[in-house]
């Protein structure tokens, strides 16, 4: 018995399956959903992808995503431009912005140093950060890389480059999440929580 195969549908499923976190079943569901869209909506969907791909690039100052020369944070004169928060990924900027607590600037590395993945310092936007800190206005760099082995190694590497320049380098405090139980926290998280404790 011949198997049922529609080549354009198979290609569509394949494309969805290539996305991170999407398995075969989810890819099939998305493909069938897209096929069920009215023609205009399907065109809008495809055009949104092409438009984003063609117009979004890196901010010339902080390397975050933008569709203009400078991102909204770098353009904002009300932000504190003397502090730079270094993050791994543009998604980290969105996470920090959601708190409405951080009113300074960012620098996006677009990854971390990971010898196993073949990512060295030259593949990250570290040189651009070093150029920025030459500005005498910069007084603090906050390392906000993730608390992973690679994130820690990247933070240490960058802090070693910045310390001789007389720049204050700080690290985000990590600890027990709100609503978490001490008994389920690992040793590293607990020790970080103790180190980063604050007065009540």
C-alpha cells in the first residue's frame, strides 16, 4: 500500500520541526493550522517573517535587535547611560524590561563562551563592549549572564578584561526563587542566596 505523501505539506512540517522546541507532532499541528488559514492571513503570516528578517538587525551600540540605527533603549536619553547590563541574548533584555526596575542600558553578547560548542570570545560581541567602556561616562558593568558553567566563565572572562580599565564590575545576585522551598534548592543556589543576602 502506497504511503500518503504530499510534498509541499511535508516540507512545511519539516520547516516547523527545524524550530527549537518543536517536535514532529507539534510541527504537524502548526502546518495544518497554517494550511487552514484564509489566503490573506497566510500571506500576512509569511510577509511578517520576511519583513522581520529583512528589517531587523543589531543596534550599532548595544547589539540588541532593532529596525532602526539605534534600539529604543540606546535612543532614550532618560536612561542611565553610565551603567551597562551585559546579557547573553536579546530575550534577556525583554525579561529585564518586563520588571520595570532597570533604567540603564544593555549590551547583548549573542551567546556565551563554550569550548564544547566551538564558541570562543571572538564569536561574541565582546570587542564592541570593550569599545563602549572606553567612554569615560561608563562607571559600572553588570554581568547578567545565566548562572550556568558557560555563563559564569563568560562573566569571569569579561570582568578580567574590564577590571584593569578601572570599571566597576558587578554580578546579578542569584538565589531562591519567590515561592520556592529551601529543601528543593541545590547547594550552589543556596550558597549564592547566602552570599547575596540583604538587610531587612
